[in-house]
């Protein structure tokens, strides 16, 4: 099946993937009077007296804004807000299908931190949560930090934290397969953008102690050329001695490779240089850092990718619907790292007996979003 051609045809036929549907009957004059004027004045007056009632009397309590500026869309890069709209629509229908959340795509034609923050704050009263999506690093880090501080509703950049939750869940099960513990293994991450940073911080939160990160110039190190504030802060923690080197050198003796970078960076010999029972998460899309067959030829014990046509797909849809469901149901002010770790453990437990070919639950696992939501609320 040619998914690209089929998708384009369906988008043409349907003119996108979203519609607005009324939850009120509109068949009589009385219906109009209740749904709109004059009856609608009463909930307005009640909310005017107590704005928190918007959670109960409007869509706010079950709605999320999916916000992007189109600057880092699905491996396609900076394609702009209009071109990013099909992806944001897709995200919205995933929210609805898997968690019953009404999400709306908000594509902004503004790309600086101040502009994005101002736009999101201006629309925030109508939503119960903000899902930041496909905003390029390092802008995405500062946008999220400021919105978390300045809004009274949960804000999450899914490219960072949704990715991190699913990676952690898969890694916990992969480690069970190979008989290793998170606190004992060494991890190499290729990619120092949103995904890499989010994964790194959550792995540390979960108990990891040994990690190396590389960008296109090699190991991140304090004072190295091409660093930014976020890389500098992390490098001071994981590489204070300022080691240098490329990916092939970093992988020698490593237990785990996690790729959120570019296609074809790793070959079988590089995987073979890792420890016995190595774990490879090659998540560049649509072509991973190393194809599964080649990783297995390098004696990798467990291989995961971001693709649906191979076993062990690392897919954010396992995480973000349930995380936001828990946040909305609990009327949470923030989504914390502890909640994300709990969500990852909940996902991992949905595969009670993991194997090399099965470390992740299916997105269609009944009640999956509810399991994640309950884990989030328990921590809260």
C-alpha cells in the first residue's frame, strides 16, 4: 500500500481530518433558546462570577490546544504553519480517539519565543491544556519553560516529554529482556534536540547514571563549538572533563544506543562494538539511524524504531493522550517529571512478559490511556 498517495487522496476527499460537532440538539426554537440566546446568558453569568466554572460548563475541561509554528515538523523540518496543519490535525484526532479529548490545531505564523508565548497565553482561557508540537530547538525549550511558569493549566512539549515517556517504557522492558538494570547501564544518545534532551532528563529522573550525548559535531562538551545554553548545562553534568569524539567512538562498550537524529549514522560494526546484549532504539523517521536487520547483524539483542512496519515501534501516541487525560481529569496545574516516570512504568507494565520482539504495548490496547491517566493522577 502506498500510504503517501492514499493519505493525500483522503485529505483531498475529506478536506482535512476534523469537523465541529454539536453536543446539543438543534431541532426546535426551544433548542435554539437553550443552546444560544437567551438561555446561554446564564452560564456566562455564572462563569463571570467564578471563572473556574468554565471547567464544568464549557469545552475547557476536555480540550487541548495543539500548538505549532511549523518549524520542526515530523522530520520534514521547517515547512511552515500551513504545511504543518495536517500533522496537527492528525494529533487532534489521536487525542479524540484514544482519550476522548477534544483537541484543536493551532498553527502560528510566528517563530520567536516572545511571539509564541504571547499567542498561546492569549488563547489559553479556552483550553484545559496546551500540547506544544513540532517547534524547533532551542526555541521550544524556552517557550515551554515560560508557559509552564506563566499559565495555570498544564503545558507539555510532546516532542520532548511524550517521546521520553515512551522511550523509558520501552527501555525498562528491553532491560528486562537482557537482564540489566537502568542504574547500571551506559547509554549513548545521538541527537541533542527536543527529543534527545527530553529523553536524557527523564532517564536521569528514573535512575540512569551513565550517559553520553552527541550532536552533529560529536560529543557535547563544555565550551565546545556549536553549543547552546541547554547543551552547556547538560554537558557540565555528563561530560565535565570535556571528552571529544564521534559516534563510532562513543558506542564502544555502551549498553544502549538511542537515536533521535539522522538516517544511516550507525552500521553493524558499530553495534558489534557495544556490549553483549546491546539495545538499539533507532528512531529517526522515516529512515532510522540503523535498519533493524543491520542492527541485529551487529548482534543487538533488542531493536526498536519509530516505524510501524517493524516490531517495537516507539510511538508517542502511547503516552500523550493518557498524560493529558490524567492532567485534565485531575485539573492539574503542571505535568511533573515524577508524573512522566510513573506514566512510563505504567506503560511498561502493560507488557508483563516482554520479549525481544515485544517491548511496547499496542496503541489499541483497551484502556491504555486510562492506565496512564491513573498513574499521572496517583503521583499528583
